[in-house]
């Protein structure tokens, strides 16, 4: 139930933050966030870094991968474009927030760490959002060339 509530909350925040009709401009980051979340989750689960309790498919938390990660990628992209002078502040917010949220899920026994821990999670999320930012840059570059 927590995954469902988190998914609804993150998507509600995304649609609240993005002006009506502008969500389509974040579609590439939304789709890429789902893909990146699924690939990272697959790598982490198969390497015994963590394990999910609750609704999983092949050990993967699809609520996390195709529910939360796309909306977070969209919100991250929105924050990078809306507040360009405060990018680092939002980057820290997203990385620390995700690491802290993951730790809450560990404490609630919805996720079990194998060879993973909160510092690795923080470093992972720095890279996760760096890849999304790189994807944003690439999409903006392609759009400018067309």
C-alpha cells in the first residue's frame, strides 16, 4: 500500500508543479526515468544489493520502477529547468530525499539491504540523476538542432 500511496503522491506533485499541457515536454525524461529505474533495479536485485518485500515481478518492484521513478525523473527535469540557478540545491534534495526514502522503506521492512547501505544509495542517486540530466541535455541539444 505504501508503494501505491507514494506513486500517487509523486505523480500528483508532478502534475501540480508542471503547468497544464506542458507535461508532454517532460515525456522523454519520464520514459527514460522508467527505463533507467528498471535497469538499475534489475542490476541491484540480481547482484544481491537489495531485495523487495511486497508486490514484485521477478524480484523487481514495478511500483518503484514504472510508478515512482518516471514521475521523479519528470519532477527532477522540471526543477532543473524551472530553477536553473539552484540546480545543485535540487540535485542534493533529490539524491538525499531518495536515499532517505529508501532508508525509511528499509526500516519499515519493505526493502532489505544485502550488500547495500545508505551511503551507497546516496552515491547511486547522484549518478542516477546525473544520467537523467545528461539525457535532458542530449534531448535539448537534439531539439535545438531540428
